[in-house]
């Protein structure tokens, strides 16, 4: 019998990885499609689409970043298996007293993270007469155990499915039992790959024209590609201008004493602000009104309200504004301006 070759052609691993990527990405998309379908509120939908977009993009990026490394690992493992098979000849078969004959070699097994080889022998057919020999040719036997309660002899039953081996130890005297599971690595089965899908999900999923692209358009954001919208439409406000515009808009609506904290600069600029609501509005109304005033006042500018950050306490409101001046961020704003009816 000639030894199996574990190491396959490079293309095999490439296909294997891509086919996993494709099915995982599709699953992810389906998940999001189902989730988005349930949302009826327009604002909520817009927000969730953005979240979906980012999530899928990150997911896809992880696949493409891990690709080389994973493939290299698979190749190393398969090459090690070939080496082990070559270095360790199949030991002489064990004798089966039930069949009164010698067992036949049936398969290799690799343990300890695929660093060690074992040999599986069986009597063939559907008999459950199996034996595992270790790499030194000695049979692998579980140490005999006794019941922790009554010291009775323990019997082990093994059940094997496609994905799992279940080994149940049970006492032959009392009701004690214990079950352990081993996961079986699914046999590497390659799904047929469509080159179109490979291109969409693996080769250049960033430029994908599929689901991700639709989401991107719907969420009115740009992945950094030129949107073609006119950036000069955006009013570039300095912090002093921001102060003036907002103070005016807020005062008209009974919000007074707008104050800014010193800005923080990371990729963009964020500024914490506070203001007092002098009206009779409830907490919810107050927050809602503040969001509306600021969003409208800044809509054509390079500033945005971080609307999740608003806090209210006894008429004292705090929040955060974000200012951008980088082209990529400005393009997102330009898209928003141009796609908002
Ligand atoms: Zn047998
Ligand atoms: Zn017992």
C-alpha cells in the first residue's frame, strides 16, 4: 500500500481558504439582511446599515489578512504529516481475539497538534473491533478506572458521528456516569468555487459591487473612493465660527450658555460642549430638540453632532461635536449632503 500524500498542490490550499471565506461572508451577509429587514424606522435603518457595512468590511478584511498565514500553516501541517508517515512505518497488526485473526491497518491519526502519529487498525466491515497503536507500535489503552462513588468497574461506550466522538464512562454497579466529547475536524471537502464569487469576496472585496457596495451607497458613506461630489459645498467652520452659529441657533430655542471644553485632536477634532435648557421641556424633548437644532445648523458644515453622546441632567445638557478636515471624511459629508432629500 502506498502512503497517502497529505501535501497537495498550492492551488488546493488557495481554493480551500477562498471557499471558506466565501461561505462565511455569505452567511454574514444573510445575517445582516435578515436583521435589516426587521427595522422600520428610517433613521435607525440608516445607522444599522452603517454598522452592517463596517462589520462586513471588517470581517472580510480579517479573512484577507489571515490568508497567507493560514495557508502556510496548513501546508506546514500537511508536510509534517508526510514526514511522520515516512519516518514511522506501519507497525505489525494487533491480534483480535474475537475474530481470531489479525486486524488490518485502516488509517493514520495525528495527535498532539498534528505532531505525533497513531495507527488505527480494525477488523473491517462494520465490526467495532478497533485498535489504536501509538507511534512506538504499542497499543493505546485507557487506564482502567473505577467509579469514584462505589469503586465499581467503569465501562466506556464510544459513539462516533461525523463531527463528534462521544465517550461515556459509566459505572457497572451504580448510576455514576461521565461523558466527554471530542470534536472531529471535518474532512476537508472543497466546495466548488465560482470565480465571480472569488473576485467579489476574496480578491478585491473592497471594490465589490455586491451586497457590500449596495450597503455603502444606502448608508451614504464612502469607503474612501472618490464620490465625485463637490466638496466646496461644505462650509469649513473654525471653532470660533462653530461657537457663533450654535449659540445663535440654540438661543432661539431657549438653550443658553453654550460652552466648549478644549478640543481633543485625534484623526479628527472632538469638542465636548454643554448648554442649559431654560424651557419647560422634558428630558426626552430637550435631548430631541437639541439634536435637531445642532444637526440642522451644522448640516452643510464640516462638523457633526455625535448624537449618541448627549447627556441630560436637570436641564444641563452635555454632548460632543466632531470636526473633520480630511478629504475622506469630507467626502462622506458631501455624500450625505447630496443624498439627503
Ligand atoms: Zn475483530
Ligand atoms: Zn459506581
